[in-house]
C-alpha cells in the first residue's frame, strides 16, 4: 500500500479544507508515492517517536500536532523541531499531521471526548460558515437520473444526516448552436426548445472541481450550463467544539470525579463550584478559550477545555455567570 492511499482515507474523513487558517495539517515530510512499510500514530512527531518508527521499520508517522507549525528559515538542528525534521528526512520517514481538521469534523476529536463523557443530543458548538456551495444546472429531462446520480457519487447532496438531497423543477430551455457546434439535440443554426429540469444540489466547497467534472462527464450537452453559488449557511457537521446533554443531571463534584476517572486525570483545574447540578455540557479538545462565549450562549452549565491560558482562566472566571469553567490536565 502506498502512503498516498492512507492519506486519502484520512482526508476522506477529515478533509484538509477544514483545518484552521493558522494550521499546517497534511504531509510534512516524505513522499506520498512511497510504499508504506508501517505506520505509527502519535500525538507529537518528536525525535523520540521518529526513532521508534525507525526501530519498528515504519516509514509513516501520523501525528495530531504538526511538527512544523510555522515556516522554517533554517534547518540546522538547533531545536527539537529541526532535529526531528532532519532525522525524518535522513531516514526516509514521512510525517503526516491531522490536526484542527480532525478537531472540526463530526466524529473527530471533540465527538469522541463527548462520547466518552456520555453526552447525548450533541451538536457543533461553533459551526463553520461559508464552506458550502450550491450547484444549479439544467438537464434534458430524459437524462436527469444519470446526471443526478453522478453528482451524488461525486459528493454532492449531503445535508447533515441526509444524503442524495436535491431540488428539481421543470421548464423549457432554448438554444441555437453556431455552424461550428455539434449539438446533442437539434441542428446548428436553428433555435431549439427542449424540456429541461433545473437541478439544485449543495456540496462542500472544497469538492467543487470534483463535482463539476462529474457533471460535465455525465451531462449530454456539448456546453453544460451551471451556476456555482457560495453559501454563507453554517455547516452543522463541521466546526469548533461540541455541546450536549448528560443523560441525567449530575452534582458538580460527582461530574468532577466522572471526568477524572474517564480520562485518567490526576488534576482538573476549575472555577469555583456554584452549587447547582450540571445538565448541559460544552467542550473543546484543544485550547478552547475562544469558545467560552459560545458555550455561555448555548446555555451550557459547564465548559470543558484541554488548555486555557492563565489570564484567560481568571478573566473568564469573573464573567462566566452560571457556566462553570473547567480545564483538564494530567
């Protein structure tokens, strides 16, 4: 199996298009065309991890955090990042990072944390906007099914838990081809009127090229008429954080013990207890201070984050109101 095949599987679940603008997910070192001799999964692609990969004859390391986060201007081995990159290149080890794109997709990092806690009725806390596109095209009615199926197969038509979604309306299309045209229907130089169906589907914006290619391949016309309309709608399956409900209310200290046991924690930092039961819980698997307002707006009784800066912790402690504020740690 080539490394490329593994990357395709990873990106089919967590597309690179869903990483944050500051991130550096994807293939960092190595060649996707290499045959994979073994893969090692890790939180960080440190030098020690790369040495372990070499020992185990694995030439692919899949890490959550990108070892190269900002641009490198020199690679001299003066710090742990440069040491790791030099070692990976010298030993033909590919490093692939799957970071905020894995955080942001439904079923990713935040979803798994929510599942371990036992939350139900979950949804994305801060859904991403402007990552959807509407495709509108016009198809001769007899060929509608083949075009529609091609669009669905290319990734169009997904809305939340629903697939193969579309809208159709009937109408009449007109056209007149030039003498150089080769129309599927009609004769060059003569205006034609054809019963057509207007077909509309929604697709992830990063799939535009793929879906349009499928449309052109399946459509019978020499010139295919279509519109791509960017949407500002929130994508409820992609975004930051998760909010959900506990199956039954829990007293604060009992919940404290529950998450400590679930994640094997020796330490949980938190703002003072408010003496109320918890029902609705919001969370973020990474540094999550940017989602505190969203947690409060969602009516969460408690907000959990993996990392919070010192001053953010105490500043928000003053403003959180009825929302308790927790930071998890070892």
